[in-house]
């Protein structure tokens, strides 16, 4: 027969201390307890129950004396047999205090050797009456705390057996108390076994006892056991109460299973369990950790509608979830709601909001909130400084980042390596190596620097080609006992590859292997790219094959290095074949791989081959991008196939591909070379209308086009526009403008532009000098032309045959024959061979040829 208990909490029970604890025997004997508290004079109970009744006032409400357990010898004769004691106990089954008093009297005064059965009978009697529940709990606590006696299973079976034999109602209270006693005694395995046995007999523990066991299991991180226990109860319609739900949801969160916690919450609702604010708070915490912001806000709203005031922790969870979802508007609203409930902004909320501002790029608001926190008297923690310093560094605000760093140190908050790493990276990117190294040295002195911090400096030095400084840092790292990792070796290999020292790069690679480190795909990629840069195609391909042999799968990045290297070396066909072989091994090429091959063929003038790769690319399901189309536009323009270039251009527009600066530049340059400045001008206007910023190359092409049509006014207007918009004017543009002005005889304007170019430290090239000498000679400015030649000599630039021929022709025209022959001898001394025009001038005196040469433009 079974019965259920109410879920009222168990009364507080003070554990008794023990002397020489001995446990119950599995035989019919039991250790002897002695209650030393003052009782009324010991009775001599008989089978007559009326003579053995003791009044309630004769028994203390709580046993406060020590109970000493002894183990009597088996051979000792007892004045009282267990049968007699059980019989007397049964005669007092309706008077629990009298039964307990008789049990104590028999043990203390008559030397009764207690047995398990008598003890079980007593427990059944005591748990049958509310007034003696505490007595039963005390006795069970003594039993559970002992270190010998019958096993948990034996004792449980005896309790069940005695109930059946002596006609006690088999109900769950005594077993619930036993379960609780095992938990109190830290015998969790016994408690779990007891629970399982109760379930088998359909003796369901009270909710309070179940909750106590669940709490202990969760505390011990025995989450699986807790879940199994809970599920067993739920299957039997005993899902516990809201306290049970909270325990199980907390367990799921500890285990990192917010979905399961949410499921428990929904199931409890469906079963009609009366939930409270605390239950909602834990549920909100669970859904926020997923995060499911929508549901979190719904539950929070539900709490407010119920009149509950959410805890600070609940508000904090929702605010953090809002920030994580990038919903700063909602995060700030919840923050205001929290404040309206009488709560102050705590550091967790403030830090979360600051990070939200920073992620959205609103560093200013994050810093304003930080100042408010300081003004409110809160002391920022390390994590808050870490967030602000990180994003100050990302935004390039290194002055503020360093100010926060100093402030943190002044507050005796030791910066960790994460903070120092951000500062060092920021200094390297936005300020200087000197500032980074100063901070790095501080970190080394404070023993904060680790291999990752060393790697930051090392990587930057190697990336800048400062390999000597990198080697010094490497030695310092080893001296300080910091062991280099794979990233360290990769940085050094990259440094040597960057300066073209492939022998040292290879030696570092061998040292890496000797240290037992395994090179990764990045290691091999650096070496492959280095060998390609040196023009050592064979070695680059050997390293690639070594990587494949080491069972390291090439990434798209690595494959593109190989393809690009071969194409730049003029081996585009081989690049195409190699890509096909890699594809056969399962590699799926991306757009960049095809683009490299297409661009390679176009630069080699093999437009048909480029188009074949384009078709292959489309058939393989890879969509061309703006780079693909721009390469074709460029190629068609250079091969004077402007119609095909326009066809590609229109195809880009139809596919919705946004045209970039390079694409416009290629097409504009093509029309300029065709002298179709009307179309070029329209494209230039469209270029500006779509919001693109013109590059120097676009302006240079337009200037050249207008100058080629002798429209110097338009060319000079474009030059002025470049200057006003802060777009650098390059050598090509200056040379084109100077050439056009000299042809028109505007020597002063051309000279001013040449001076402007030199002031901007733009060094003339052979083409610029040719234009200048041509123009000056054409206008009889031979002295100025000679000065240009001297300037070339100062710059260690050898004049071309064309320049000498132009000067010789100019001097012949002016009758300066001696200077003309001197220039001829100088040309020969420089190893230059005069061309036919030069000989016609010198030998045959053909001034017509001279006149034609002087009037020639090199633009």
C-alpha cells in the first residue's frame, strides 16, 4: 500500500555527535544507543500496555545528548529477546513516545542487543505520528552517518519486510527520511540507490527530499544522475515544484545546455506547475545564453505583467543578449527599465553596453558611459579596460588606449597579455615601432610577455623586411626562456623570403623540423611564394609537391600562389594544366584561380585561350566577378577590339556586377587611345555619378586623350581638378601636359609644370627628358636643352639615341657643327650606335631629316 507525502519542508535536524560509531549488523542485532538526557524514573514495562505508557511530558522534545553505539558480543545472553522487544513496541504502536521510551530503556537498563527488525519497527511507529517525525529523523541520521552495519540495500529491504510482517502501512515518509539522511551523510550513491528502490515500489519521495537530492547532485556536478532522477519522477507524474524546476534549469546551464533548460521550463508550464519570478529569471538566463532574444523579451514582459520585479541578474542577462544580437536600442531600453525598478547600472551591464557601442563603431558613446561609471563611484574592472583598449586600438585612437592603460596600472590592475597584445598591434599599425617596443619591454619586465606577444613584434618586423631586428628579438625570446612556436618560425621564414634570402628561409624551415614542429599549409605557402618571387619556378613547384606528399591539403590561397606565380613567369599554359590536375584530386577552384589564368593569357596576348578558360569557368559553375570582366575589357582594349570590350562591359551591367575603378579605367583608356574622347568623357561622367573616386590612372588617360587631340584646355582643366581634389598627378600626366604645351610653344607654362613636378619629388624618366629636349630644340632653346642633358647625367641616366639625334639635329640647324660632332663622339663613348637619321645629318648634311627629327614628339 502506498501513500504520498505533502511537500512541506523537513524540519531542521541537528546532527548528533557519536562516540565509537558502529553500524547495524545484518543479523537481528543493533548497536546500543544511550540517551543521557534526564528522563523520568525508568519503568519496568510489561506486556500490559497501560502500565508502559509514558506521558508526552516525560520525553524531551529533542534529543540533545550524545548517543554512543556499542557492539555486543554474539555469545552474550540477553535478558530481553528481540521478539519480546518487538512485541512490546507493537503494543505501543499507537503511542510512539512510549514505544521510543521502552526501546531506550530496554537497551540501557536491560542490556538489550538491538536488532535491525526492532529498529525498523520503531521507525515505522515513529513516522506514523507527526509528533515523533523528528525522533525518526534523528535515528536515521545516526544510522546513515555510521561506518559499519548492514548495507543500504539490506536495511531498505528490512524496512519493507517489517512493514509487511507487522501490518504497517507501506508509505514513503520513512524512506524519504532515509533518503535525506544519506544526503546529509554525504553518501550520495546510497541516496541514489534508495531513490531507485523507492521508485520500484512506487514509494515516491516527497518533493522536498527530491529537491535536496537534486541540489546535491548538481552541486557535485553529477548532472547526468540528476537528469535521470528527474526524468523518472516526471514519467510517474511527479514533476516536483517550481524549486525542482529551478534546480534542473540551473543544472542544464551548468552543463551548457540552454535548450534543455528551456524545454524543462515549457514542460513545467504544460504540467500546470505554479511558476514564480525566480523560475522565470532562470528561464530568461537560459534563452539569453542561446541567445533567443525574442523569447527572452517575451518572458521579461510576462514577469512585469505579473507584477514581479526582475532581479538585477535577469535584467543583466537580457541586456547582454541584446548586445550580442547587435540590438543596442533594445539593450538601452532594458537598461532604463532596470534603473526605473530602483537598480543601479552594475559593471557587467556597463561593460556589455560599452562593447555593444564599440562593435557598432560608436567608440565615443562607450567612452562617455565609462566616464559616467567613474563619476558614479564605481571602480572599473580589468575586463572593462580590456574592451575599451581593444576598440581604441582598432579605431587607431592609440593616445586614448594608452591613457586607459596607464589609468588601469595606477589603479593597481595588472594588465594581462591580451591587453598588451592589442596595444602593441595598435602601436605597430598606427604609430611606431618605438612605442610598441617600449610597451613590449614593460611587458617583459613584468613577466607578462608570452610567445604570442613576441610573435606580434616578430611578425611585424619580418613583414617590413627588418630581418636583422627580428633576429635580435628571436635571441631575446630564447634568452628569456620563451619557446618559439610554429607562428614564430613562419614569421622568420616570411622575413627571409621577403628580402629574397631563400637559403636562410630554407635553413629556418629545417630548424623547424628539427624542433619537432610540424609545418602547416601557411609555412609551405610562404616558401612557395618566396621561390616564385626569386624566379626559381622549379624549387617553388618542388616545395608544393613536398607539401602534398606530407598529406597537407593545399588551400585555395596556396593554389592561387602557384597559379599566379606560373602566370607571372609567362607559363600560363602550364598553370592551366596544373590547375586541372589539382581539380582531379578533388580541389574546387574559385574565381581567383581562374582569374589568374585568364589574366595570364591576356597579358600574353592569347585572347582565345583566355576565352576558353572563361567558358570552362562558367561550365564549372563559377560565376565571373568584376576582376574577370575587367581583365577582358583591358585585354580587348589593348588589342584594339573595343567592340568586344563594350560587349563585356554591357554583360557586367546586365548581371548586376558593380563596376569598379579598374574596370572604368580600362575602358576609358581604350577609348582615349582610339581618340574617341566623346565616349571617354561620357564614361568619365558616369564614373563620377555612381560615386566612385577617380584614380590618378583615370585622369592620366583622359589628359593623354585630350592632349593627343591638341585640346590642351581640357587637359589642363583636368589637371586643375586633380589638384583641387587632392588626387596625385603622376609622371605620365605631367609628361603628357609638358609635351602638349611645348608643342604649342608655351615654354613658360611647360617650365612651371616641370618645376611643380620636381617640387613634388617626382623623378623624370627617359620619356620625360625626351619630351623636354624635343620641345626645347624645336624652339631653338639649345642651351636649355643642354642643361636637361646635364641633369640626366647627374641622375646617372643614359640618354637614348633619339635624344642625342635630336640635340645633334638642333645644333646642325643652328649651325653649331662643332657641338653636333662633340655630341656624336659623346654618344659613341657611351656605347650608343647612331641610327640612320643621325648619319644622314652628320655625313650627308640632310637638314630635312634634322628638321623632321626636331619636330618629332615622343609622347
